[in-house]
C-alpha cells in the first residue's frame, strides 16, 4: 500500500538567503539527526551567470530498525540520492530525494521546496511531499512500512528545529544579513543587464512579537487563512493556532483531504475545523473520514442545514418550555450549554410540536455551538473545537421514559452522531436519579464509544464534592439552581397544556419530514437501468434548470427532446409543467422502438459526472414538447433504441452494489418571462456539496451549452 505525506506550509520569518546559509550547514552530516550518518557531493553544476546551482549528493542513513531485520536484508545503511536545484534569481530551492537501496523493492520519493513568502519577501516558506511504496520486503512489508513511517515522522519534526538551530549559530557569529544575488555586469558591454535594485538595509533576524498560541502584533503576520480557496495553503503556524497541535501525519491527512475536496468540489469546501472533526472521529483514517464527511455534506445540502440558524424561527412553545440554553464557558474556554432535562416535559413537547421541531431545535443548538467555538478560539487565543454540556436530571421520572419520547431522542442522537462528530468535549450529568440507568441502557448503544468516554455522571449532591463541578466550571458562573450565585436565564419549563397537543393523525403526517420532505430528491441508477425524468414544456424559451450531487458511483447525464409523449407505466404530474415522479424501479421513458433523430434527439452534450461532484446547469428550450433528463451508469452503452434494455432485463443487476449509483437532484422550470439575468449564471458547472465553508470560489468551466437541436 502506498503511504503519502503532504506537509503544511512552514513559514520562517527570515529572508531566503539567510535560510539557505543555515540549510547548507547541515551537510555533510548533522549531529541533530543521528540517523543521518554522512553525505558526499557527487556532482555540482553552476550556470554561467551563477544564478542556478544544481548539487547532487549521496546520503547515508542508519535506520533505527531491529538488527535481525537488517541482517535479513543484508544491509547496515540505506543510501539515498538528493538533487538540490538552487535558483538564486527566483530565490527558490527545489529538493528531490530517491532511494538507491532496495529500489526494486521499495520506492521512496520526496520533494521539498523553499520559496519566498507570497505576502512578505523577507520571509521564507517550506513545503514537503513524500510517498512510500513497499512492493516487497522479504515478507516483512508491514513491519518495514511502520518503521519507515515512524522514522520519517521523527525527521519531519526535526526539520524546522534544525534550520532554527543553525540560524541561531549564524546570529552568534554576527551574521544577520546576507545580500540577495545580483547578476554580474560587464563594464561597457552593450545590452548588459542592470543590477537588481539595492537590497534593504541590514537588519537583525526578525523575532516574532507573539507568544506561542497568541495572535501576533506584527501587522505583516498573516491572519487566519480563509478556507475554501484552492490557492490558499495551510500554514503550520495557522494549524497550531486555530486547529491545535497535530502530528506530522495528522497534518498530512488534513491537507490531503482538504486538497481532495478542493479538486472534487471545485473550491467550495468546509472549514478546516469541520474537516478535522471528521478525521478525528475516524482516527485519521483518510478513506473512512472522506466517506463520512461526504455523507454529511450531502445531508447538509439536501436539508439546507447551512441556513438553519437564519431561516428557522423557534416556536413559542419551545421558547417557553424547552429548558436549555448557553451559559458562559467552562474552565477550558469551551462554550457551556445547560439542559435541565428533569424539568422539561418531553412528552408534552413531542405531543404538541412533533419530533420534527425538536430535531430542528437540537440541530440549531449544534450549529450555534460551532459558531461559539470559532468565536472562543479568537477570544482565548487557542483552538477550541468543542463545547461542554451540563445536564441537570433533578425531576427525571418515568414520564421521561414515554416510548415515543425515547424514540424521538434516539433518532435525534443518531442524526447528531452522523453529522456533528467530535463536537462534544465533555458531558456533565448531575443529580442522576435511580431511573437514570434505565434511560442510559436505552440510549448508550447509539452513542459513539469515544463520546461515551466524555460522560461524567454524579448522583445526588456528589457534584459539590472533590472532583465535582468546580473542577470544570468556575465558581462565579455556577447556576443558582445548582447552589451557585449566578443567575441562569434558562426557562424553568413546566407542563405543556394538553389543549395544545396534536392529534395522532397530525403527528403521523408530519413525522420524519426533515429526512424525507426536501426540495432535493434521491434516485438510484443501476447498470442497464438509467433514471429518467420527464418535463413537459408548453412554451418555447422556457429554462430547465437542474442541480444534482453524485453521492455514489459515476454517472452520465443527458437531455433529450421529443415531440411525442412518452408512455411511462405510472405518471404523477407535479406542478404546471408536468414534472413526473418515477417509482423505486426505474421505468424507461424512451420507448425501445423510437428511432434517434426521428422520434427523439439529444439537445445537450453528454456530461460525465464523477462521484462526489455537484453539478448545476440549465437548458433554454427552443421548442415546446417533452424533455427527458437522464442519468445513467457511467459504463453503460449509449441510450439508443437498440441498446436500451427493459426493466425486466435488468432485475438481476438491481441487487449488485457495484453496479449502482446514487444521485440527489433538484429541477425547476423557469418561464421565459420570469427569467432575467446573465446566462453565465445558468450554465452547467461543478461545485461543492456544502456551503459550510469560509469562502466560495468561482465554478469550473461550463460542460454544457444551451444549444438545441
């Protein structure tokens, strides 16, 4: 298995020339890296004007591996070739490293570069990528891989430390400034190049005015990087300041997942803090975290969760009877949410509002929690990615174990676990009564094991003793109902009047709306059985618009026009434009007896859409008639009369998961007199799944035009 590494951008607040002077001091050997035994220069070539220097070295490495493994491999040292290309004119150094030893069994490739900071020419940036591919290693492939990755992670940690060590050494020798390279000027020569502008006056090595973990006072210091732009790279200092201390391999996972989102979602990606939560929830397993995150982003877009805080108005009943609210922060700076569950009439709320309203309430709390974490990160000057929840169970009784209420609670927990991982830092459960173990037995199986470890349960008044509430919350903000002096503006709850209860029929009709009632619809595409949607257009120049996400597999998207009305087995007309809805089994709208070019024609160029992509587009209709939007399996043959199978011919394929794709789509028809604006806003484009991002960048080039046939 290929192991890959991608470093964040590490910034040295020193000029490039001074960094190069420190860098060359690590050769021929570096005492700070014991495994780096020695190196020798194999070749050195310099350009005529002296601007470019290419140095090739042979490096000897003593890997910290078991002696038995070394004896079996028949080596004591490993040899690597390092090629350095220094461009003094452009102020760049490119380093390429490859292994000589076991090159037919193991492929090691490393690429590093030192460049000038794009916003401050007196700073230097360092980036590093590497890959390890062990094809065979005497039957010890797994062991060799672990040793290599451990060794590499250790050397990465040493990298910046070594450069800073030699910078201090230069400073002790009085070397605090090295002039930039300028081309030599030959006196009297026609066309001789002029020297570069004189460098700035000598100055001492700049010292950061910021303490570790606190914002810099230096106006030239880059502020928080905005996530979402493909051109923005993560800075190591930014990661430490806003995301926390990560190991080099954890940093690599974050950057690689972020890059994958940028490439797949065309620049619109979640914030780094959000991506990191999903990585932590899957122990930094890149593949699992990527799948987990994409499922959540699809859910967020499908149900418009990004706009929940701005669009949802809490019912008056919730404002009066929902006994929870935000209350200052804990000792670690985490936002503190207090829930007086024992005082809340959960049965009354479910009967009066339904499960839907309670779920939206919990989602709004989680969305507000994300905002407060970002705000506290800025206020306290350290990464705060989760919050603390205090649950007071005084008053909890068998009424809270009402079966529909427990069912609602379980569903809410399931939704939160799937979409807000690693957002709960600590859960303090106070004054737990005897009935609590019963509730815990019902709820705990749905809670992630890592989350359960964050639960602290106190019975009676145990929270007032050693190891209790004061260990986590400052005395001055302990609520009055827990024996403190702080007034807590949280509703006291009470019983919801039964006159406000809804009937069973009303509750049943609104059940699960958040998961089923959405402007987006879901569909499955099977190999040999495309998903087709019929739109009837009565007025030429109407605009058909679409927006769909490919959540699984690769699909091909087509649009066809026909003057004849297809005869599907079942037709449900929706709206004035006759948008039909098909059942779970994909019925074919294009009759197999139809002839392309006569009975129907393609009006848009076929569009291939990859898994994870979000596609938006439009088509201005030239003629009235029937338009068919078709999504088909990527490897299936073109939709023609001779190749289009019937549903009965592909039933066997329906159960094969590898031959199944999934999409989430939304379509709308705009009348010609309603459409006003630039056509570029309606052209087909790819973007991201979610608006949970710090910035939105421009979409990629259109893949589909608006030309009809």
